[in-house]
C-alpha cells in the first residue's frame, strides 16, 4: 500500500508539475518520458510532429502499477512550444481519461473510469537538459467519476472532486542518482458524491478543504526498472524520498439511508468541522516515518433511530511512527507516539449514563510515547516468494471421485480435515513478522479521564537467550483520584456495590497509597529473569 501511494502520488504530481540554460521541446518531452519510466510506467504515443517551435505529441498513453492497482492515463495531445528565451511552454489537452483498475482484496477485479478536466492549464520549463524546473499553473482541475465495474457488474459511482488555483514547481536533475523535488499550493479542494447500492443503501456527502500546501523530494538510483516491484532493491541502492502536506479548514456534511443488520430502516445526517491538519513522510534505507497532526475538530450526527445526537470534539491530535525497513543483524531504533488532547462528549451522551452529572465532564486526554530497539529479520518491502503451487496431486481420478462421494459428516474425514486446518493455523501463526523487539522504552503513557489520571514510564529489555515474551526491566506508574472515581462510579450504579470490594482489593494488589498525598497511588512493577513479575515487592507471577 505504501509503495503504491508514494509512487502514484509522485506520478500524479508530475502530470500537474515533471534550473538554467536553454531547453528544447524535444528535451522537455523526453524528460517526462524518462521520469515515468523510472517510476515503472510505460509511455507510448500515437504520433508526433514538429512545426516551427511547437512539438505536438498525440494519443499519449501512460500506464503502470501493480496488478492490485494499475493506473492508465489517456491524453489526446500535448503541445510543447519554445518561447524564444530558452524556455518551453507545455499545454495539455483540456480533457483526459484516467482509469483505475486492479484486484479487490476479497477477490475479483474492479475498474473505475475517471474524467479529468484541466481548462486553461499551462507549464513553463526552464534550465538545461540535465537540470529542468517545471513551473505549473492550473486554474482548475476537475475529476468526475460516474461508474464502477466490479467483476463485470457496473454500478453508479457519482463522485466529483475539484482543485482551484493550483501552482508550484517540479525540479528534475538527471544523473545517477536522479533527483527530484517539488512544491505546490492549491487554494481550495471541493468534493461531493451521491452513492447508492441496492443492498448497502445510499450515502450523500459534500465538503471542502482550504489552503493546501505541500513539498517533497526524491533521490532515485539507476537500474530500477519498476519501483513498485523493486522497492527493496531501490532502497539498498540509495532511494530516498520525503514529503510534507498541510491544509487549513476541512468541512464535510453527509446523509445516509438504508437498512440495519436486522432489516430495519436506518438513516441519519452529520457534519465534520476541522481547523486543519499537517502530515509528513520519509522513506530511505535508514527507515520509514509517518507523522500526522490535527488541529481542533468537531463531529455531529443525528439519526431517527438514536434517542440522542452523537457529538464529540477534539482540541488536537498527533501520530508519529518511525520504523526500520532494511534487514540488519544489529538492533535498530523505532518509535510510536499518539496523542489526543481535549476530548469532549456532548451532554446528551453523558446524560445517558450520568443524568445527575456526578462524574466530572472535563475534557479527556491520552498520550502514548514509546520507543526502543528492534531487529529487522526481513526487508520490509521485499516481495514474497511466488507460490509455485507444487502440491502433490491425487494419485488418479479414482481418488478424486472417491473423495467427492464421501459423506461430509464422516468422523474420520472431519478429524483429518480439522487436523489439517489446525496445522495450517499453526504454520500461519508461526510465520515471522520480520521484526524482533529487543528493547521497549515507555517514555510516557498518560491518561486523564473523569477527574482521575494515570501515568507510566519504564523500560523493558530482552534477556540474554530470551525474548520479549518474558522481558526484564521496570515500569513505574502513578494514579491520582482513582478512589474518588470509584466512589462516583458506585454511586451512579456503573460499578455495583456488591462488586466494589473486589475492585478495591484488585487495585490494592497492584497499587499502594503515597504517604502524605490525597488519593494518590503508585505502582512499581519489576520483570525479572525467568518470567517472574513483582508489584511493589510482592510476587504476582
């Protein structure tokens, strides 16, 4: 998925975008052809001619991608005109056809045709043949979907997307390695759809996104014919890429109608209002990273089938994941961080289980910050070995016929079939994940909820000749306001009184009061060789 998204994103950015001596129309077009070929795409043309300073390329077909998600672009014409100052202006046809096709996860195939409109498009290229900068200006980009075909069954898929005032630059430096960098701005993106299905019902949606900005770069080594299928080899040869994107306000509305699992009518409407977000990614032999950040957002939904509206809000959120991708014997660092700040629920939801407002309704927060070391036993982007299908066939047709004639409820067959399934499950669960954790650092886990809080820090390591199934290390945790929260949960009946003593006894096994503090507990967990675990000095395992 990551390979498909990254390479396709760069490919589409190049259609809307591909430093400083003269360049010719032929050189500019050849630069595009070489760029797409380096990404694993094929570029064919129906014909070309040169008239004066203008190169006309007709019936262009750009196609590529894995079988699970191929992309095909049909462009009627591209005009590349020398400007007389060493620059070339490129104008694509106002309309082109884009086709997305591939295999669905559950089997079968799909095809989605897309009409693309680029009225008034223009791009000016300057520089030298080995160092080109393409400055693009697209007043409007419109994408229209009308149908989707799945296993030969065509059904409506009316969806529309539009980008307003998109500008930016795409810089290409030829050589080994080739280098690319880009920056882009789009004033506004709008989207809408009205999707219906006889079984699933219908969904209508519409929305917009303001102030999109992005930039990124890629270093691509030679000798990689298909980046989609040779990602592992490319990374080892020096492939590196990064990108950033941010946007302002994001707003969306939706309506749905249909039937629920019991066949009863179900409908509703809602809206999403967000203040903005930002994201980034990196990929190289040193590792892969994703970062996302979100500003304040609010979600609201109503439905005749619900006794109250659903609404919640979040002040901010973030996500950060850094993973090694290349096999090495030595442990490599990793990171995982996630946070939600200022999570609040609407009063209608609170009143469902706390009508007297005995529980504090302060906004909640969650923070998780983990790091550590892990061994990578298999390259993350290495494609699996093809299935040769070398299975022992039946001895003869008689065996097949005999097997087909056997009763499906024969005990011996059931036992044998179950044994085979169990063996397959064991083999599947035994397959290595490619990652072997060596050390887990709990930099921070913090939860604030219902007027109480909990925090934890610590570090766990793999013992010598052992695994993280039985680590060694310590974890320190502190709890504030837990006893008071238990009292309130008991008073509103969420914890029955006949179970309260058991809950407090369980809490006392793992946490002890802090002297001189009001309703503060602490826990010291020790993980020792041999799998023994101690809580505050008491062995619990």
